[in-house]
C-alpha cells in the first residue's frame, strides 16, 4: 500500500438489526482502554444509548468521550459529516485513528459503502476498510425470514459477528452459520457473547483493499474453515481464530430448519482451471455489472490471465468495480481463476457459462 493510502483514515461500516448488540459493541469501542481514538458516526445519538457520564463536552453534533473518542450523529448527509470530521484532523496530530459508521435504520449498507468510492473529497481522505455485520444468534433466523434488510446486511459483510451465542444450542448455531454462509460465502463468522469480540476482528480488516484479497475459496460449502481437508494459504492466518469451524457436514441433521427457506440472496462460486482471456473476461464482467449490478451486492475474484505473470484481482459493490494486477504467481503456485458473486435472484447456470466462456 502506498504512503498516501496509509495516510487515509480507515472507515468501518457497522451494520446489524435492532437488538443485535451494536450498542454494546460501540460502547466498548468508545470507552475501551485501547489507546486508539475512534470517531463514531451514528444515526441518532439517543438511539445508541451511550452513557452520558462518559461524554465530556459536546459541540452541536459531536460528542467527546473521556478516552478521546468522538461520537457524532448523521443528521445530514454522510458526506457532509465525514467532511466535518476530517476538518478536526491536524497534520501530525490526528484527532482520531479511524471512523466507524453505524447504520441503524439504514436498510442496505451498499449506498453507505458506495459513498466512499464516489465522492472525490471523501475518497481523498478516507478509505473504506470493511463492512461488519452483527447478528443475534437467537433471533437471526426469524429476521432473515421476514426482512430484506437483514439479508442484505449479512450478504454485504466482510465479517459477520454472531452475537449472543450463549443463548442458543450448538445445533442451532450450526444451522444459523450454515444459512449465513449460503447468504455470504466470503465473510468469516466470529462467535461472540455480549459483543465481546476482539476489536482487531472488527477494525483494520482491509476488506476493500485489493492487495489483501489473497484467498477466495470457492469450495466454501465443503469443507469449511477449520475443518479437516480445508487448505489455507498462510496469508489468511488472521481468519483462524474465528471459531469458524464450518460444520457443514452436519447440516443434514438440522435439515428442516437449515434448508426450508430458499433465500432470495445467495453466494455463487465460479472457478476455472484454464487461463482466461483478459479482454474477454473484462468485457463479460463489465456487461454483467451493467445489466445486473443492482442485484449484485458484492463480488470478488482472483483471475489467472493468459500471458500475464500477475494475478488479476477484482471486487465490485453493485455497479462500482475496481480491479488491478496484483502480485505475481509463485513459480510452483497452482494457477487458477475463482470468483464469488453475492446477489439477489442470480442465474447460476448463466453466470457459470459466461465465466467459463472467457477461457483463453
């Protein structure tokens, strides 16, 4: 990453349904003795129930915590609030190290994430780090059944925190995790009680950093992280402490609950062992996002381009696509192409045919 990029303030978007535990997590971030200063942007100050004793002096929309963190409300537009926060930064003496945007009441995290790609001022000063979704283990199945927003929040995430795991049985957790994984095969799942998740599993994930898209495993359904037979690239060590022990093999035991609902959103994995024609692939991807971008929430891929020593890495948020040639393939490395598309009502057979037709 270049120096200019590292000077940008990382932004974490925190989503989750009412009651999932975002307030608990935010209070931990805002009052924790972690030595970092965070700016938290929330929809409504009253809504997140921050303890007023911790607030030291408030100027209009910005509330300061006694550990140096600041909290402000999105009364206006996100772009204006971020710009206002960035004015507090002084060269050599940053007012805060990172920004957290909490999206209570905002349905789809997509437009929030897109803000950090489309507004030039915001893009110059900040860098979207990740979208983290908090879900309540006890109620998430019902939420996913009745709420399009809940499904979108899960599908959009770079990391899913499965909270309140102490309130359900292991069998229920396995069924929940299996469903979450079908909605979003890209996001590692971290189990938590009372939102007691280590902050390094929420902040600093680099979920939107092309250079950190190192391992996309299209065989996500079988076997999962941490299970026998799952081969993991050493770069992904940070995913090992997730309690993300797939248990997909046990799905059938909880079949009725695990498979009764066909969600409108799902992750589709594609892979190809032959090198790809770079021009064909780029044209196919552009066309796909142009036609179906509204329904594609997230996509990521690593492509082996014919005649090119470096891997082509891409990611998309709805229609916004970024891609780049990243580090070279190793001399003895297995070269292959794989991609995951997460979206609504996607035609798996057509996607597979289109992807494979890009072979060189």
